[in-house]
C-alpha cells in the first residue's frame, strides 16, 4: 500500500539542506521529499511570474504532479509555511496534513511590509550579503548564530538565491494575505512547532494558532529560536512523525505506513 509522502519546504534564506538533520532523525517514519523553492538552492526564479506565494504553491503542485503525488503532508518552515498555507487554500484536496514550523498565518504588519521593500532596495544596491549582519542573529536563539555550522546555512542560502531570488521572495512574502481563518477551518491534522525564543515570529502567536485549530499538535521548543529544524532537528522530527501518524489514521487503512514504501528518499530539487 502506498504511504502518504511528506513534503518539507524550507524558509528564507535557506534551501533544502536545512532539512538534512530532520530527515535523518525521521528515519523510516516517512517518505520525504524536500524541494528547493523557486529562486533558492538549485532552482531558478519564476521569471515570467509576478512575485507571490501563490506562484510558489503552483510550483509545488507541478512538483507533486511530476512525482505522482495525488496528495501529501506538507510542512513548511516560516516562509515555507506561508507557501503551504497558500497551497492549502487553493488546492485543499492535495493536502493530507499541514505542518507550520516556526511559521505563522498572519500577514505582514505595515511596518514589516515597509521593511521588506527597504531590504529589497538595499539588496539591489549592495548584493545578497547586505542582509546577513542584521538577519542572521535573529534567525537563532541567543548567541547560537555565532556557531559557524549554524550561520553557514543562511549564508550559503542567501548566496545561492542571489539578488533576484531574495528580492522575488521578499516581495512575495510582503504581499501575502492573512490565512488565520482559513487555517482554523481546515479539518486535517495541523502540526505547530515553535521555538520559545523565536525572535522573528513570537512563540505566543504559535500557541494561539494551535489552540484555535481543529486538529492541532503543538510542540513547544524551550531554548530554541526561529531556525528550529537546524537548532532542534530531533524534536522537529518527532513532531513530524506524530503528524504523519495522525494523517495516516485520518486517511484510513488504505493509506497506512508500509515498510516497502517507507524509505526516506533524498531531498530533491
Ligand atoms: C523565514 O525564516 O522564512 C523568514 O524569516 C520569514 C519572514 O521573513 O517572515
């Protein structure tokens, strides 16, 4: 029998490599695919498309079609969660379960939106590296950003995305709509994983969201900041394993785990 696949979607400014430790920790608990979003890692930006999360969600649907996935459990970290929410709204039948990892359902405040357009101007003037000094310390809890192994992920991610990839994604995030009511209306299991020291999206927002969803699993991560898949891959993986179990139960015996189908595949772009 076919198991439900798990799609892991990276945040900004990362790529699929941010999931390696989480995938290793998941082991045979799920068949995983971790694509790069357009403009990140090895994938080109969507040149013909205006920046939007909907265009990124359409890209993921094409990726699912290419991989013969009628539906999947989709879990996104931060920006990846925004994309997963867009997909949930526009393609509800393709989603068997949702994971919001260090993410949120709210749109940007006016101030945050203004800041993103200022950042776009700075990147266009001075290159991708210009965002790192202010962004990297906020991506992790306390002093963890000083660890070169951790900060190497956003540094490499920003470099690979380049000016166009970063600016396209910043504009897409700035334009996103509030999807709180949509998330609350979803009758599928929803995993909310959040670091209690997240400096970008406050933990309280995540708890409030989980408390208002119909089928939530809330994983609170003490001492962890925004980049939870890098800072705490084991608890993130165990949350994802719980989500997969709930989704299989909801899907019924025809979609239960099958050892012949349960090997995690390598992340793909
Ligand atoms: C991310 O980690 O994807 C970003 O911090 C999200 C955001 O800027 O809202």
